[in-house]
């Protein structure tokens, strides 16, 4: 009898410990994620029963607000004045599918919650209200990107390299957030079905191309190959590579040709401006896979950038590990020029440009600027954080003039205003899509080169083989740089150039 009681007591003790552990897990370790989860009924209720906080752009433009309805069951509905222009980053909040993007990320601020008491009466009867958040986003740059892209698939990211603030992040396709705020379940479900259905290129409107889709970066990757030489084998910077239109590759009888069959060569300073493929392929082989992999990873490749958007909405860029090249040295040559198995997001390439511009320091990208209470009192202000340090200031300073020369007399010559002092790198990656030969066209850039305050990356995939990064992505980058510099000078973002659509 005593033995049975002991066994029962032990079983009850185990069950008690398990229940206590689960309670601690839910209330301590998982509390924040469960509170913010779109599947939390309280969240869905709060989005319609109480007014959420406002989301405001850097220039004061209202991006999201709650408006009263005449529906007693759903007295408030979320409204997005700029609609699809900012939906990729702002997201939505509604009764059927909960919250998305920034509406999800900062839900704990935007949902009504107990406020610090302002009087003795509020100590006895605490009040609840929502906070408001202000972003680093500039709607004028969003419009520039949208107008310059037109109906083409693409993505643009504009950063302040000094602090990582996201000045613009626009991508096409995008979506209208309004149906997701509807209390009519059928309306919301129809929008969900439409916006989660891939288009002809396999992209869902609800998926932000700038963060989720990766493409071969083409010759923009030569900036990383250059950085690998600067860091690991500086002597290779002055090595003279053959002046030729193509080069032989090891372990194969195939040759790697320069674009258009034009001969090129020389040292790195001579090869980067015209984007010499054969020379950079040989440079990559000289550097070796470990140096290229380590350098790419030091800029953030093979890691998800820590931007303040929900997990799962951002993908990592990719450069293969050295073991993948042990029996594939020709592949290493192509990888050194950003083709074959190298993949990058637009955000990662903007971070690359920003790191070069910011003296080798890569700041954590962020959309949040500050949080204020319902009465305008400060609650939280974003503190700048360093993410990576791929280069020293002196190492980065060796690459800056090379990118400036790309604009002066290289593949981006004649594109930018001289007074903007732009440093850039173009990229054109040859790809196959459903058997068709296409190009993924890129440009990364920063300005002014003497004291950079803006860094940009634009990716325009699925382009004709007759197009190039300079001709497709270049004009978009030009307009975004002009617009960003104008805003920083207190001027209108558009109207500074006849070639930029307003």
C-alpha cells in the first residue's frame, strides 16, 4: 500500500513539475510571441474593437490609422492612406488574418495597453491606449521607385549608411491592404487567395521582393571579390591580368568570355570600372573559395539581416561554402563575378553599398525611428547598432575610388549628375527562365562619395538579353539618389532632373 502511495505521489509530482514548466514557458519565454501572434484572438479583437496606434512616415505622412465605423460588432477599421505604395513594409491589421509586416512587428505598441498614470485617479483606474510609431521611410522615395519601375518586376532599397535607416523599400508586385481590414470574411479571403497566388514569375504580391527573393547579383559581386583581395591578398590588387576577350578555365576546355567579346584586363583598378569578367574570374581563382566565402559572409551573406520585420519575411543571400568548389574550380570563377550559384537579396546588396560607404561598418537596417505615447510623450527611440564590420576604414577607402571610377568612365559613365559624387557598380547576370535567356539587372551605389549619406540597390530581374544593369536599374538608382539627396537638403524629392518621373 505504501509503495502504491509513493508511486502515485511521484507521478503527481512529475505532473506538477510538467505543468509548472509549461506555465513558465508560456508566461515567460513565449509570452511576447504569443501576445503578438496574429492567431491570438485578443489581437484580432483589438484590431477592430479599439483604435490602434498610428504609423507615421519620416516626413509626417500618415501611413496607417484606425477609423470609426458604423458597425457595432467592429467599431474600428484600419485605414492605409498610401495603399499599395507602402503595404510591403507597413502590412495590415484586420479581423480575419490578423497582422502583418510592421503592424505585426510593433503590435505591442500599436495595440491598446495600460499607460503610465498621469494622475492619482489613473493610479486607481489605469487607462489603456495605443502608442504611435514613426518610421525612417520617405514616401517620396517610394513614389520615385514605383514610377521609375512602372509595371516591371523589381525591388529598390535605399539606406542611410550612417545609421542603417531604411529610407525606401519598394517592390513590385505589391498589394492593396484595404481588403484585409474588412469585417467581411469573404472579402478578406478573396484578397488572400489573390495576393498569395504566384504571378507568372512565381512571386506572390504578399511577399516583398526586396527581402524574400534572391537573384544572381552579377558584377555587383565584384565589389566583394575586390574586398576579398583587399583583406586577404593585397598583392593581387596590383597583379596584371591578361588583356583578352576570354580566358581559359581550369579543369575544362570551355572559356569564360567578356560581355560583348570586348578585350579587357590589367590590375583591379583598371578592371573594375569596365567590369572585366575574364580578369575578375582569374582574380577569384587566385583568391580561392575560402577567402571569397569568408568575405561574402563578413558582409552578411549566408545570414538573415536583422531588419525589424517579422521572421520569415526576410531571406538570406547565399555564397557557397568552400567544400562546394573542391571539384568545381570553373564554378568558382563564375561565382567570383556573381553568377552561377551566388544569390542575393536587394536588401543585402544595399547593405553592401552602405558598408563600403560607411568606412567598412555595416549598420543594422531598421524601419523604426521612434515610439510616442497617445499624448505625444516619448516612449522609445531607436538606437543605432552595428551589424557587421567587414572592412577597416582604410580598407573601405581603397574601394570607394574604384566605384567612383565606374561612374566617371566605366559601365555607369554619363548616368549621374557630377555634383552628386556617386560611386556605383553595375551588374548583369545571364539567367534562364522557362528556357528563355534573360538577364537579372542590378546596380548598387552611394553618394556623395566624399561623405556618403545615401546607399541604394536596385534589382530588375527577367529582363531582355539586350538590357544591362546600367540601362535598366541605373536610371532608377539615379532618381533615388537625386531624391534622397534633395530631401536631406530640405528640397522636394522630385523635379531635380528631367529624367526622373515625378
